[in-house]
C-alpha cells in the first residue's frame, strides 16, 4: 500500500536526526519506536521520497523514508470510514464518521 496524506502510521525503529531536522542536533532522537502520527505531507529530499508525519501528542513534524514507517489506519473519504491495516496487508473497517 502506498502512503497518502491523513493515514495513521507507526514508527518502526528509534529515529535519530541526520542533521536535516530543523532545530535538532545531529544524533538527537526525534522519534521513538512505536510512536504513532498522521501523514501530513509527501515530498522528496535529494530525489528520495519523504513522508512527513505529524505527531499530535508532541506537535512535532518529522520526515521519514518509507521503510521507517508502517501504515496502521487509512481513511476512505468516499465511504467516510477508517480502515485498519493489518500487518499482512488485509483491511478491516473500524469506524464511521
């Protein structure tokens, strides 16, 4: 499944700043394994795709490479439902608006 804005994602491993994170020293932990947030932007840096995630609890935005994240919920705007994504890629509708 491809990343899209408004998906709920989980960080797969402890992520440290590589020096490109604004206001962070190189090597500082910017996201812990298991933290969850929402995709707010899809962009690229040095010709590599970047997924920007907004962590609501801390109000921080951090850019990740795709392999550093897993999608845990997706929103279907046509049906107005959240769809839980299982690790095997199957889907399960979890709520309606």
